[in-house]
C-alpha cells in the first residue's frame, strides 16, 4: 500500500497543487482504484505509468470530476486543489474544469473554426470583455500551444481541417485558453506520428512554467523524457511515486522494477 510520507522522502520545495488522500473508485461493484494517496506538485510534469487497465486514466479523471459523467461510477476519498475539496457539493464541476483543463487521447476539435475552438471556453466562462480581449486570449493560447505561426492567417478555417498533430495542439490551446492551473493529458500523443509527438512533448515541457501538468502515457520513454515525477499504477493501486529518475533507475518496489524492465505489462 502506498503511503505518501514514507515513500516520498525527497519532495522538492515546490508547493502541492493537488492533494489526494485515500481515493477509491468503483464502477458498479468493481473496485477500480484502491486507497490512492498522492501529492501532485505545482509547475511540475507528473507522469502516470502502468499496464493497460491499471487505473491511471480512471484516477486522472477523478482530478477534474470527469467520472461524474459515468452513472455507475462512485468516487470516495479526499481530493483538494489548493486546499479546497473539489468534490464539495458547492463546487460547480464546469467551473472546476476551467481550472483543471483536459486534453484527450484522440484530438477532438469542435466542428467550428480554429478561432472559435479556442474562444469557446473564454466565451462560456465570461473571461473576455469584448472582441479585442477575446482576440488576445485566442492569440496567446495558440502561441502557448506553438500553433500561432501555422494558423494565424486562417483562423476562420475549420479546426477539423488541420493535421493530427496540429489538431492536438489546437486542443491544448483550447484547454489553456481558460487560464487553467492544472492541465490533464490522457495519452495525448498516442494517435500522433513521431514528429508531431516530439512537438507536443516539447510543448509539455514549456507548459510547466505556467501550469501543473499530469500526463497518462503508455510510453515509458515518453514519461522519462517529459516528466519530473512519475507514479506507477498496477491493478488499481499506486505502487510507487517519486522523482522520475529514481523511479526508472532505482525503483523501491519490485513490481515497479518488473514493469520498467518489461517483465509485467
């Protein structure tokens, strides 16, 4: 059983952004996540790794209450963003998701223009006081997603007409346009070619200057390249969490070592 204080002795001095304690997730009678406790740090890329079906995406979706949309799903335990309980009945999930943005496995731009894809969130959350302010937000988000130079002359073109890698960066721009504090990414490169993957990985490294990033990845090489912290999940348990270098070179739990070396998974 993972216990945050004992395993994470060398926590660096960055503040905790999201604190999860004793989190359980059930799909009907199936106990999918078991007793997960972890502190996710500010301005840090944290990678969730583990075999398929181990619970890493399920736990990721707890962090912005995406599991609320699944009727048979129950979440128990305590998850706090900057000390505030995100499952408090007074918390509006829509407002929470403006603070905790999400990018999915398959690029899913809206069937709208490039401009309207990015402007959608700021519009519904009332973040702009007029067209010029909205223009600034859209440009800033596209720049952060390293896409502005490629699309600035065709903002009225449909987002669905972009290449796969551009579509995923558009989805990242859409997520950062609401000025979130945390960015969740569920295998954001699995549908992309190697060049587009490299562009998104480079972008993830830049984004951590302004956001806390949590990425689920099936690629251990990607986790090693982009993250500073790594959490290894297995059969619904958080087995080990620590500095990425330590997890990959000197894991504490034999199950982690078995996964890293390819004996399980």
